[in-house]
C-alpha cells in the first residue's frame, strides 16, 4: 500500500537541537500526520536510516565527528528510496554539486526563508529532487563549456601530483627533491595550477581539495 503524504517518515540529522525543532514545526505544518525522528550525530543517523523506512532524510554537512559526505552513498545503497535533502550553513556554490553527485536529492542553505524550506521539502516529496536555479545553471554551463564540475579534473597528472604535495604542507624545495624536478619547474607548475583553478593562494587550494578531492 502506497504511503499518503501525511504518513511520511522524516529523519532530521543535525547536531543542533534548535535546528531540528524548527524543521519539525515546518514539516508538521506541511504534513499534519508525518512522523519526525531526530538524530544528532552520524552514527545515530546511519543506524536510524538502516532500521526505519525513512522517506526524507534532512541532513547537515558538518558534525563533530566529521562531514556527512561519506555516509550518503552508503545510505543510498541500503535504502535507495530514501531522499536526502542537505540542509546546511555551507554555501551551495562550493558544496552543492559535490553532495548531489554523491547521491543527495537536494541542497538548501540554513539562511533560506521558511517559504523556501517548504518549497524544497515539497519538491523532494513530489518531484523527488530540489535543485536551485543557480545549481542548474552551473550544471548546464559545465555541459555547454565541456568544463568539468570538479575543477581538479582539469589538472594534468604532474600538476595533480604537485598540488597534492602542496596541500600536504610541503614547500617547493621539498617537492623538487621528492619528485626529482628542478625547483623553478615546481614554481612554474604551481603557477599553472593556480591559474587553472582560478585561485591565488595555498589556503584556496586546500579549500578546493577539501571540497572536491577524494575522501580518504
């Protein structure tokens, strides 16, 4: 028997209880008889999803024990019908595409208005996804320009090798010894990396690797 919208089961995963309480009020306004469960860490989130037939998981990015990116694919694997809506303070311009690529059905900033939150939740229920116009534009732009959504994919193998070592904290001289390359070549590669990624400092490179690099 198919569920009615009022019989939906939500799981709110956020380490701030006031965020979960606010979301529950909004959900109950939309779906009077919806069941709303809470989780305040990633372990509890995964356990509840594993044991319940959750329709919508509203999930933050950041938790004390780490970020939620690593568990999304596992959730989708064991509960493919569960829709994941990311609800976070992190800017969608930098994070949304990576989470959607990982399997999330939507992305929403915590600064969104109540009406925007209601729209996102309704879209997840009715359409199965919620992707803002700005993210749709980025996907279309990537397709038209043939530029990868992940900017790190534009680096050559050698540039990636140098970039990884820079992110790990090694200096130009150390990298030149490690890779048996002249130091001025390392400087050239570093400049080329920054140019390709449209950045101008090491902290920006580290941030890009945090966003788009492979999780270990």
